[in-house]
C-alpha cells in the first residue's frame, strides 16, 4: 500500500478523501469565481459561437484553470506517488491553453498527447506483453482526445468527471489492498469537477476548454491505468466507468470516418448534441446523462465483487444498455429529420 505524504491520510482514508475532495471543490470554485469577477476569464480564452455550436453567446473557456491546478496540487501534496501523472496533466494543460489562445497544428497537439502516454507507460510499465501495453496506450490516447469531443453541452463533461473520478475513488478505497493515494487523487478531481459545475451547469457561465478537457481525458486514462497496474481493478473497469463518453465519441467517429469526413473538425452529430437539438435542452440532457453515468459507475463498482464471468457479464449487459440508448436517440433523430423534410 503506497503511503501518501500527509500521515493522516493513511489513518482514515475515507475521511481524508472526503476532506481533500471538499477542499478541491472550494479551491476550484474560488479560482473560477475570481476569474469571472475580475474579467480575466474572457481574456484567457473565449468561445465564439458558430454554425456548429449549441450556444448563442460568447462564453469563457477557463474551466481548466480551476480543475487542473487544483487536481495537480492535490496529487503533489496528498498523493506524491502520482507525481508523474500530475506533471504530465499540467504539461497537457499548458499545451492545450496555447491551443485555446493561438491555435496549434493538429500534429503538435496529438504529438503532445502521445508523448504524455508514452512517458507514463515507459516509466511505469505493466507486466504484460508489449502489444498489450501498446493497445492500452492507444486507448489512453483515444480517451484523452474523446473527452475534448464530448465537451459541447452545459454540465456534460463536468458531470462525467464528477461521476467517473468519484467512481475511481470508491473503487480504490474499497480495494482488497486499498490504494489510498489513488483514491485521494480521484476524490480531489471529483471535488474540483463539482466546483466547476457550479458555473457550468445550464445556463453555463464558463466552459471547460481544451486546457480542461484534454487533461481530464488524460487523467481518466492515466488513473485508470494506474489502478489496473496496482491491482485496484481489472482492465475493463475504467472503460465501464467512462462508457457513456467512450460509446458516444467512438460511434460518432466511426460514422464520420465511414463517410470520409474529417473527424477532427467541429460538428453537431454526437448523441448529446442531437438530444439538445431535438428539444430536450441542455439541462435535461445533462440530467439524463447523469442518470446513465451514475448507473454505469454503480454497476462497475458492484461488478468488482463478482467472479470473473460475472464481471464480463456485467460489461456485456451495460454495453447492451448503451446500444439501446443510442438506438433510441437515433430513432428520434430520424423522425425529427423526416418531419423537417415533410415541412419543406
């Protein structure tokens, strides 16, 4: 069991995780409130709506300025064994902030994502064949990028961070060999995400921005990998916890690739975007996704106590639920498009 820097964390890990999460919530909220009150938020990065946006007014993209420093600081102080994860997340936040402000070529952004994943795995290799590590690395790079794709509706990405990292924290602290540092770090990120949601739930006053979404995607993969490496959970667990984002982004990407479209360009074809455009609205879309996120996280943590066959049965069952949810949105969307065609 890895001992964190602060001695009291080992004595009462659950209380420690809750205290760190509460502190992260307060610090993140205070940072973002200060940025808004002083006007700095608009000078750091502002989202200007276009024809592909779901919003109609310019909004600061500074969520990362609250979540990332708070999470990184919490890891360095309360979970120093995760120092590399914290440093790499800060590196990706810096690169993404430059992209938010000035724009960077796709190859530079993608290269930074690949470099961060390679460094993490190379310095902390799992005892598996090289091809398995390569596959895990590919999935981590994909998770880093897809989180950015899913940051387009009020409260959605922040909610996924709250439920996803909260699920990590519970699993890490209830593991047969509790991973206290991992649990505290995950709790800190969940708390910071809750602080961000104070300003991001509909109607959003701020957005996450690349400087927040890219590091969060990386942290979802990096902490998922760390938990697998340390035996806190099986390899399927992170995928099940973040299944709503993985499923939506992956299906949308494959559809666009099959049509020969440039998948990196902005669009409005994700399931959550279609729900908003169908008239569900930002708030109800977020709440529907929260229910899906909570159910998936609860199932993932419950499945950890099952035998191997039961675990994979839970994964398969949740995959079916995800497919059915996607088919429901697809059906409603086709009817909506057909109705518009008839009106024309």
